[in-house]
């Protein structure tokens, strides 16, 4: 029996954590043909991972519902249309696990390199190191994956333990500009690490929004100023449970903190949210509406 790879095992474990206790226990009985007695979710999860022949077989099980796979992909920063069928989500999940990015991530972790993954950086600040000749787009992808996985973990509907969100990821004088066009146009502005942190956290924790960034080139852009400011802009979709509510664009300004191991912290964030009623384009993979020239203006 070939079993699961390290990447597949990790992904399946995260997906199982999104399922109800009853479904996990039932799935364990199915996978082991009731030959292994389990008493709790932890034992059931281990039995499922140990006795599953391959990842595709597990994903196609009836108890692994479409909504569970969709939520998992969203927390991993993989954008899928809200009306995707289960077989499409299964295919995309398998592609994600076998992609070069995932293999690189696994090799980096084994080598002890820094990689922006909230599960592994829960006690650290925004630690992306930039060297001469750095690939800014790759840096932007790492930051966006880290940030929205961290933010999405605050959403109680995912059933996950919230990760280390807080003001430590922001500069003390950070500014947040929030523009919402969901129910009429509304503008909010906040300043200070504590206030900005709490307002962003409330989007996921209290309003139970789930952010799914588009990491493809048309949905992500990054550039740097000569003074050390790095701008990262990303577009994506916003969900609540299995319902797509609209799209968003967010621009981050990042600056290194010499007092925190030269790690990166958020200097400002501009977030624009548009509900379905304000949309006319492709919600499956939204594109950025700002161009490089507009971003350059923010560097001044």
C-alpha cells in the first residue's frame, strides 16, 4: 500500500480538522473497515491517514464533503469558483499538493529555511528576508499566503485553533484604510497597531469572512522603493461559509524592523471590498484594478 506523501498527509490532516467529530469517526470506520477501534478524533485522524491508500481515494469519500475541500483550498490561498463541483475541487487539491511550490516549501522546511506559513511562524512576526536580487513577486506570494492564512484562522466557522494574530505584526503607527461597497459605500480609517489589528481580526472572527487571494500574476503585484518600502497588492474573493459575497483588493506597505531581527512589519494597509451587486467581472479569479504606476505613487 503506497500510502500518503508528507505533503498529502499534512493537507489531509488539515482537511480532517475542518470536519465534524461524527464525520471523522464515521470516515475512520469506512477507511479501516471497522477493524481499528478509535475513541476520539485524534485516534480517528491517525487511523485515516495511516490506512488511506492514496489521497484521491480519501478526497472522493462521501464524508469528505465539497464544502470541506473548498474551505481547505481557501485557507491555503487557492482560488476556486464558488460553484465548483466536488470533482473539480478534488482535482485542484491534488494539483496543489503535487505542485512545485509545495515541493519547494517542503524542502525549505527540511533545510530549516524561513517560509511564511502561519502554522510554523505562529510565534514570530512577519519574517520574510530580502536579499539583493530578490524575486519580489515570490516575496509577495509568500507574504500574502502567510497573512491570509493567519487572518482566516481567526474565523470560528473553520473550527481551527486561531493562530498568533496581534499587533506585533504591525508598526506602532500603522494606518488602515477600509473602503466597503457591499451595502452602499462606507469608509473606515484606523491608526495604531492595536486598533488596526483588532479591526482586521474582526472581519474574520466576528463577521466570519474568509479571504481567498488570487496568487496568479494578474491578481498579485509587488514592487519596492529605493528607501526600503515594499508594496504588495493582491485581489481575491470573500466568502462566508460556502457563499461567495464579493471580491476585495488589498495593498500592504511593508518595512523591515531592525529591532525585531530585521523582520518585516506592516506599515499601512488599504483594503477595498466590493459586494456582488457592485461587480461586473470574473469573481472566480479577480484581477487587480491598480497598476504599477499607482503603486509607485504610494512609495513616495
